[in-house]
């Protein structure tokens, strides 16, 4: 005697499909066409359509227009640089954002010499230059100034350490600082294996730019320089530019996944879940691929500065989630803390800004803006106070 339900369990699927086909033919054929379209877009189309066509879909219209303005030297805040990719546009003033003729966000005229004991230049990204949320005199660099110390802030949006190093080596050493402060983000290795910003940070539609990067061969740093300026146009007209990124940008596979999974409803849902899973895996396991390259570049930065008679202080700058993790984040590995220990243990002069911010006793909402990334005036002031102490101990007083 059969058990209840066994007949339904043993019945092949195709009779149910036939019933759907007969009872609701429109629904049936619509599902068939959708699945067929998903298959063609994911499996067949990538072998037919040029990758440059996918890139036009991958980038927003705003991103493509911003790239054109940048190449035509009409971008409002940044200028093209053949060595580092981009730099602060000189003589820009917009509300609280003021850049001088040297491309520095400073509180007074920048000079190539100083009578003061310590002259400090700041390198890094928008965490260091203060972003548009604070005025020039509310930045970290401004708060360290006194009668013995002056500073110049050359930090530039979305810079990674490779760009800071190249900027100092080729140009900024001319300002003859005896202390170089280099800001590193919460994941300091993130940008070091990237050459085309959208492959790593698609959401940064204001900055669809190329950048140089280094590769590490044994212990040697090998520079992959900026592509020629015409690459900004060629990347949409010729797959050759994308092909060079396929072999030199570690984030290219993220774009490649988009070409197969990012264009249709069902597969784009899979793509979304895949990205979320990747993010969760990085929170749990971390991503140390860029750590050896990071250390090599830090060593190169120190060596370059020492040849100029300067000392280097690296500041590891956390975001709000790292500084004050929520309930479930407290159970995740402390990758930021491990990075601080690793870099300090390797002999680098590192300021742990998270510890400094926590010691202040100021709630996180008072230290960070709403984006949870950039620091308020209070956050900058707290970091500057600790940094000022380090400069006094390791600055190598001007002779």
C-alpha cells in the first residue's frame, strides 16, 4: 500500500509543465523566453559583444561625462597628471574648500623653505585633506600648526599610497619638509592593485580615472605607469585598453562578473547576492593580497624621505564602523588592529588613529560626519593632538 503523497513525489515534473502550458500558455511561454534570454545574455553574448560596450553600461552617463571634462581640463577640483593620474586643481575656492596655487589645502602661503623648527607636508586621500565638510583651518594639518611648526596639505581625493609616494618623489619633495605625514585608509592595500578606479569603486562616478600602480617582483617594485591620455577615449572604442587592465588590475574580475551577471533581472539578483557574499567574506577573512605591496611601498616612502632629510609618520585612519563597531561587528576579526600591529612590528612609525579617537571620549557621531568616513573638526583636532606629540618625538628637528 502506497504512503500518502508518494504518487505526487514520484510524478515527473514535465506533466506539471504541460498543465501550466495548457492552462496558462502566456505565463509558460513568457517564463521560457525569460530563461532563454537570461541564458543568451550570460553565456552567449559575452563571446559576441565587445567588452567596451559592457563598459559603457557599467559606467553611468555622469561618470562618462566627468571623464570627458577631466581630459579636457575642465573638471572643477582636479587636474590631469601624467605621473600620478590626477592632482588638486590649483587656485580653487568653493564654499569651505580652498586650494592654493601650489595645489595645497593650507592655511597660509606655501613656501619651499621655512625658518620654523618643523615643516610638515601631508599626503593621502580625502581623510587627510578634510573633504568639503570642514574649512581649511579645521583640517588635521591646520591643527598641528603653532609657532614652531608649519604644514602644507597636499592630500588628494581617492589617493592610495602608490600615488602619494610618486607625488612626493617627483614633485613634493621640493617643499623641503623635514616631516612627511602619510595618511592610510582603513584598508590601506585596497587601491594598490587597481589601475582604473571604476573597476574597484564603481560608485565613485565623479572619478572614472586611470592611475599608476606597482607590482612586486620578489622584493623589487616595478612601476606600471599611467597610460597615455588618449586611453580615456580609446577605452570606449578599442578593447586593447581593457585587455591591458585584464592583466594588470586585480579588480578586473569584478567587471567581468558584471558582463555575465549584471544585465538581466534574475542574474542581476544573483550578482547582487554574490557581491554581498564577497563583502561578508572580506569582513570575516580579510584581504591581505595587497599587504606585501603596501609594506614595500612604505619602505620606499621612508627611504625616499630619508634621502631628503625627512622622517615619515604613517597615520592609519579608521572609519566609524571600525572605531565603534555595532553589535554583530564586534564578533568579527579585528583586521584594522591586526594591520596596525603588523606595520608597527615591521618597524614603521605608525599612529593608530582609532586608539586616539577612542581615548578622546567623544561619541562617534561627534567625530565623524554622516557618511561615517570623513572626520568632523573635532575628529581632526583629536588626531592632530596625538600627531603633534609624535612629531615632537620623531620629527628630526631642523638644523
